[in-house]
């Protein structure tokens, strides 16, 4: 899974400082209208999915579900499990 181009691009965005990880930073970016898209892990809980939709609506941004688990995203991005990007 580490050779997946999407994961590679997410890693590059993280290194460039263009990616927020976790509920609080993603929510803050959406409220400040700095977010372009919100990404959700495939195995996110229903509560996290609801919050993701709310963040997308608050920031007027698109939110998408990725085909990767929280663990895969966290491992690729250099931190623990991460449901929202």
C-alpha cells in the first residue's frame, strides 16, 4: 500500500505543510475557510463521518472518503491513526 500514488501525494503535501491532520486542525481550517477538501478514512466511525460532513458544510468544501484505513493513513503520514485530513 505504501507505493500507492495517492498516499505518496498525501505524504508530499504533509512535508510541504499543506495538510492538516486530525479533527481539531481540520475543523479549524474549515471554519477559517482555508481548506480545499476534507478527506475521510474508510473505517472512520459514524460520529466522525457526521463531523466531517459538518466541517465540509461549514467551510463550503467537498469531503471525500478515501479507500485507506486510519492506520494506513497514519503510517504514511508519520503519526498514529488518523481519520480526517
